[in-house]
C-alpha cells in the first residue's frame, strides 16, 4: 500500500531523494555494479530518461554529486526536504 501511495503522491525526484537517503551509508549511496540505472528507475516506478533528469536536477541544485557507482550527498537537509516535499 505504501508503494502505491509513493507512486501516486510523490514526484520521481522525491522518490529518488527518499531512496538515496534510505540506502545511503554516511554521505554516499553506493550503487552495486549489478544495479543498473534502469533497475533503479524500475524500483522508483519510472523510466530511465525520467530518472536521469531527476538525477541531473538534484546535481545541478548542488544536492548530490553523481559518480559512476556512487551518489554523494552534498546537502542532506535539502535532500530530506525534497523527499518529504509531496507528502
């Protein structure tokens, strides 16, 4: 039920922010080599292009920095605010 609520009530950016925060270790979210961005998009209930746009927006806003297999959290407070934005 909570996944249905997430998909219908939260933006992709908010769902992505929440995923990063929930799965981060310290200040970084490490994506396993087998965990592709397409699989990450599927987990968020979206498609790869939309996920990439959300990642670029968060990076452009200085909230995260995207590296090959890692997403660094640059502004945890802002990321948390984005995660709760659509509640």
